[in-house]
């Protein structure tokens, strides 16, 4: 283990939110930490944790007793596994970072973010502030990034990991977009892409990445969130509850829409996305598994779904349609993409999602309160965060 800052004490155990036998989350003390870190990983003391709807859904659908829950975090690097600073050059103990994990995984029970210490792959991190400041040019360049708070940064990881796969992952489970923020399309008019659920934390990031990549984001959301979606680059916003909204979208785009990203993944969203797509060469990607009987609405559409966990390059076998094979190339893609995202944040070209902070209680018990709030379905256009202080 690389450990170049001896003043930081590494504990032998941690506190965490884990699943019980039924998949329900609960607080647990003295969860063991490994004595040595896996190569290429970082141990991070969390300062802020962000919540996602999947934090509720995973335990309900796939109980994994003892698995740590949670995906998103920001915090300070306290130790590095062998080779971590080669994967992410310059990464050092003391750096403030944010990133994504995928909690509640039965085969990887230590992966979750709802803990005071997390284990993350160095390449799937965004460095917000360097402890060393060894590169003055980079320190000057990173002014925008240094202004990003831990609360804002904690909202980013899962959205960025998921969208990397959904947009550029290749194969049937990706939109296979040609344009990227580093190499945007120059096509005029811009090709339209539908983002269903545009006011979700993933939707607002998707909209920005699409516009930066040379596409025209067409978005659905609730009317009260339309200004948020427009502020993130949506060219037009449709009320997802409007009758025949899919037909209205297809009419607006002149039947030119070949791509749809479904951030909601229910029967209504599938129907709308399929109705909005052109009659030929349509591609649809959801963020959850969609049963075949729902996809049968449009046999001509190439449909797939992504799990943020795939960014690790590892496979998962949850059952119920949620099986993904190991693919190391996705980790390579993730490492390259997170370097790009870090540059976009440095340049102030990527905005974070609005947050709603759980004030009482703080820490991991605040996470449990946040999960209860998510259950009510009243959180809209914001991402719940909890401070560990």
C-alpha cells in the first residue's frame, strides 16, 4: 500500500449502512477494512454522501445481507493501493476527490459508498483539489474545479459512470454516439437525442454532455422543472404527462430522432421514447432492465440497458435480467472518460445537479433519514446529500 502521508491514521474498521437479511438498510459499526488495498484502488474518508433511487431499489429487488449500500461520495484520499498513482497520475494522499461505486452488490459487498471510509478505483475518481499542488499550471487551470464544493461534487459520480456507458460504451447496450465533448459533431442541424427524465441527476448531466458533444437534447420532465432542464442545455422541454407526448416529440424533430435515453424506465417512459423515435435505425437505452413485453412495442428499435457498476469492468449476476459479463474495456473507457470529465469541470463547462441537504441527523443516520424521504416520492429536481461531519 502506498502511504505517503503518515499523519493520516487508517482504521481497521469502519461504520456503514448495510443490508439486513431482507435487503433493508441499517446502521452497522465495526465493519472490517482490508489490511492492504487492492492494486489500483484508493481508500477515501468520506465527507459527503449523495443518495440515488437505486439505493432503495437494489435492496428491495436483490437482497444482499451484509453488503454496503450506496453509490456516490466525495472525500479525502487517505491511502493508495499499488499502482493507483500510475492509473491516475499525480493522485496523492490528502487529495479531495469524488467518484462512484455501486453498493448492494452480493458479489462485491464492500463496494458501497454509505460508509465513513470507501474503497474506489483510482481511475474512476475526479480530483477536486490536490494536496501537493506540484503543478502550478494545473493549479491555475483548475480554478473552476477548486470552487466546486464537496456537496456539489458528491452528486456527479454515478451519473458520469452511467452516461459513459450509455453514450459511448459500444454494443447493443449503448447509444453508440459518435460525438464526444472532446470531439463534438459538426453536423448542422444537430442530431436530436431524447432524454426522458431530464430533471433527474443523470438527466441534467446527460443534457449537458449531449450539447457538448454536438447533439440537440430534447427533454421530458415535470413543468416545474423545465427551467432547470433549459438551464442545462435542453433545446425544448416536453411535459411527460401530456397526452401523445411521444407523437409531439416525433413531430417536433421531423421524425429525425434516432436516439433515446430513458432515465425513468417504466411503461410510460418506454412508450414515449419509442413513439418519439424515427421509424428506422432507432436506438434506446434505459437505466434499468425493461422486460421484453414492453420492448415489443417497437421491434425495429435496438434496445438495451446499462448498470453503472459496469464501469468497473467486472461482471455481475443479479438475476432477473440484471446480468452483465466482465468487460475490462469498459474500465479503460471509464478511466479515459473521467479524465475528460475532470477537464470539463476545470473549464467550468459542466454544472452539477441541484442538491437538497439532510440537516438532521448528520452522518450515516442522516442517510437513513434520506432514504425514508426518497420513499415518499417528493424529491424532484434535486439530489439528496448528507454531510459526514
